[in-house]
C-alpha cells in the first residue's frame, strides 16, 4: 500500500507537466467522415508483433466535400478477434509530420472499430457499440472521444481486390484523454477499491446496463485507468461482447452462471450503499437523455428491428433499477467482496 501511495504522489506531481487541452479537431464534430482504405486482412491477422505496423494510404473527405490523403500505419489488435473475426479491429498510427495541417493533427494513435463478421447485421452491430460509447458520455465526463466513419474498404487479396462498404468509428488514444484532464494513464494492477468510489460505481452500473461482463478494471482488460485530480478512474472501451450489441460470436460468461449473452450480472465491488443509491439516481435522472441518444440513431440502422432491440434492452435495465426489490436483489446483493 505504501508503494501505491508513493506512486500516486509521483503521478500527482507529474500531472503538473500536463496542461488541460481542448479536444482535437477530429473529435469536435459528430459528422460522419467518409474514408477509403485498403489493406490485407490476412497479413494483419497473421502478424503477432504489436510493434509492427503496415503502411497504407487512407483517403478521407473533408468538411468542404473535397478529398485528402494521409499515410497511416495499421496493425490488428485483440487476440480473440484476430482469430475469430473476418475483419480484425485496427490500431492506427499516424506520424506527427503526416498529421500536420489535417483533422488528424494531435492524434498519434487511434483505434478503428469495424464489423467482425460478414453478416447481414454487421453494420448495425457497429452502430450498437457506438451507441454504448455515446451512452457512457452521459455517465461520466471521463470517456474516450469517438467519431463515426463510412468506410469504402478494398481488401487486398492475391489475385484480386474485394470491395466492402462498412460502418466504423474511430476512438481516441488514452493518452489524449489523460492530457485533456491534466492526468496520466495508470498502467499497473490496481484493486478496484483503490479507485474513485463514484467513478467505479458509475462504470459498474454502465457495464450492467449494457450487459457487459467482458472487462476487468483491475487488470485493464477492455479498459484503461486514468489518474486525475488525485483519483484513479476507469475508462472502459470495447463493448462488442455485450448484451446490448448481442453479436453472433459472443459467448455467455458461464463462470458467472450466465446462459445467454443478454443476461446481466453486476460486477462492481462492495461500496457504501448510500453512494450506490446516489449513482442509481444519476442513471434514473438521465433516463430521457439515454433514450434521446438511442433514438437519434434510429434512421441510421439498416434494420428497424435491430434498433428496437437496443431500445428494449436498455428499457429492461431501467425497469430493473426503478424497482426497489429488483435493484436490491440484482445489484445491491450482488456487490463483490473478492
């Protein structure tokens, strides 16, 4: 514990080196960016070395309707998705000199989220996951910025090129989140009870709301930790294995006794009950905002049924927490002690 205190003191002093900065231009707009990109799925998935990026040129449409081009480095990320998905999730690296004078200035690394499998609902699944990110923006000011892209993708094969039209979105780098709050990314094991109590509960409620158990704040699985204002704050990402998205490749967490991916399990540690009820009120008070976000994407879905599934799933969460008995049974009584 003394080692942790010493590290926190060091980090607190280090944050003075950072000045709060505005969100980069890339994430200042909600407009969808059309992009054109080509690469080999096979080559990206085959490479197991995270330090190796494969160069390609990416074209993107600017606000005035013209097209520009920028050199980017790409690599696949995520062991499970690399072995399971037709399209691997992408980590994108951009040199400072190449980003200069473009909307990508200030973004050295980005995640590019694209569909996993060649399925009819592949693009709607991306919209569902993007909605999860937008919902978390209501939950906490400490979040990853995102920007939707329409992707004209040319898959390079041996003898031919295959074209795909994909939904996707970009996620800012965790270091940019840290800079925005004058903090630092915290990269080591931390027990959840050493983190900000309110932020931890907010994260646990959010994960429960979207039906996600594929995360660990302690081991930073599908999440990062931000040190800011003398608090350690979880920053969640990668929500495709949640009940909200409900992809065909997701597997229920049988370790938690779940039989279906859409079953919920509260994974937060035991906290003061008064704070639990306070965060509950935060979610209830923002109920209309959550559904305003969800309904704002209705016209973008290929299938109206897929959008309705999102509405119904989040509605079931509010039905649960609005009821005192079910809230106690499914949340309060399920707080973890180990």
